[in-house]
C-alpha cells in the first residue's frame, strides 16, 4: 500500500506499510513508466525494511537519482551499518520529521 505523485522529474512516495519485496516490485513498475532524477520516499509507517528495499535504493543511487528517505525506522540505519553501505551511498539523504 502506497501513495505516489510525480512532478518535474521527482517521484514522491508515501508508504502505508512495510518497505519490502512486494512494495519494491510496485515501485519498480512505476519506474518502468516514469523517468525520474529525484525520489522522496516516506517510510515512517514501515516496521520492516528488507534487503530488496536497500538494493532498490542502492541501484537508484548508482544511477545518480537523488534520494530522500523520510522518517526511516531504526532498523533502516542498522541495516545500512551492518551491510557497511552507509558510506557507499552518494545521493542518499535521510530526514526525520517530527
């Protein structure tokens, strides 16, 4: 479950559930139809962030898409640290909104 909008090359997504394989597949289907250079994704409702989600973000980062992850759960940072990916992302920014 998610809501998305696209405007001027930016895809904005608000997840209403976990950031996992089924969600990644939905996002990939959107990306097949849309050219983007910026992605903003709010994952504040996610309790699960799996490896497929991290791989998607890493691929987009590698393709020079500017990524903003809003409201990441604690597990997101843990996964990036465990996989030693935090320093490998060039275009990823995380923002905690109150």
